[in-house]
């Protein structure tokens, strides 16, 4: 197990604090064949190295695939809620620049409007 600066006792302490479930989804986790010996893995900030908690493999991987970026995570949440907008159209507050052909998409996407017309 990669420790990220914590020992076994701290891992067990985190496990007990979290009720033996993933800090994100609340699931009990699972063992990955030949890869891990624990159901919940240590999650840490890649910039600071600070341990954030214990996650199941799926949630840990999801954060990694979303680059631990809150702006991308917010975009994913918006997407799931039905407000499909490209990341580059989130404005300067997200620190993202838009391509020259960018259009301002409404919260209700063109795809959703097309489906309503059927």
C-alpha cells in the first residue's frame, strides 16, 4: 500500500473516522485483483501531498481522471443535471479561454431542444 506519509495506525484511524466507507460515495469499496490489499485507498492532493481521506478505487480514479480540478468537476455536475455546455464556455472566472468559433450555449442544449421537438 502506498502510504503518502501515513502509517498503518493513521490509515486505521481514517478508516474508523469514515465508518469504513468511501468518503465520496459511501460504498465499502472492493479489492482489485493482484493490485491492492485494501478496499479503500489513500487519496491525496497531488500539489501539496496532503492526505484528504480514503476512497474506493472508482472514486479515486474518477477524481484523477477529472484532474482533481473543481472546474471540471462542476462541469461534470452541470452536464449530469442536463445543462450541457463545453468547458471552454465557462468564462474567465474558470480561467478558461474559448476557441474562435465558440458560441454561447444556453443551459438547455440544442440536443435537448431537438429531443423535445420529436
